[in-house]
C-alpha cells in the first residue's frame, strides 16, 4: 500500500505554514506522499464569501508544491457533491485509489470538534490520523487513540485571512508565501478584490 497523507483545506491561499506542516507530516508519519486536497466548501464555513475560484486556488497550490515530488495537489474533492465531507471523500478514494492507505491530517481545533464530523467514528476506525497543534487547543497525547498521533510541530502563526487582508491593504506578503507563487497570489487575489469591488 502507498501510505498517502490527506491534507485537505481551502488553501485560500496556500502559505509557508501549510508547506512546512506538510513536510513534517510527510517525515514524521513515514508517508510516501502528501496529497493537498483542495476543498470547494467547508461544511462548517458555508457562509464564506471570500473563497477564490476553485481552479485558481488549485493552480496556486500546484505551483507552490511543484518543488517536492512527493507533494501532489489534487482537484479530487472538487468533483464531489458539496458541501464537502471528509468521510465522503475518503469513501470515494477507497474505491478509486485502492492501492493507497490515506492518513488524515487535521488541526487540534478540528480534533476537539471531531465528534461533530460526519461519520467521525468510521473515519477513526478506518484511518490513521495526525493532529497538528493550534494555539488555544491543548491536546493530551497520552489520551489519544492508538492510531492518532500528535505531531511535534511549532505553531505556524500564518493565516490565509491575514494574507488576503495584507493584499487588500497593499502590504508585502513575501515572508508569508512561497517565493514561487508570491506574484501569482498577489495578482489573483488582488484582481479578485478589485472585481468584487467593481461588481
């Protein structure tokens, strides 16, 4: 089986924290690869109205991860019904990618709310899970199920929301996003803001 990390998110836009976390996820969980699964809609964020177009976000994620052959940006979830539920995606992947064993990466905030996830018990029974720390969400590693691992990662205090705000204010983002996509992010998110204002 190909041990594949499942890193889902809106990546709106992808930033250095995402990349650093994926690299540690890859190393610490002994993965063969990490899939960046670009999500069309978070069921818990149905009212979000500042989500860049799917194809634009996917394009940026692909450019940001192109340097690492074990990273793969996929539009798989974009072809599934919305809102996007992780269990539904994993079930579909089990049929389409039977040669892969998917390891789920989630934040500590999501683990605290994991009982609210659709089919959370099935996810836990069927997949290894890696949790990354988030400020304000303490996780006791000793209390976790055997197939759940708390990663020893730093807090990546970078926010896609802050990046979008900095672009709107004309502030630099070169220290927040990969150099390979800085200009792309500035142009696409800047244009999106202007189009929204003119609309």
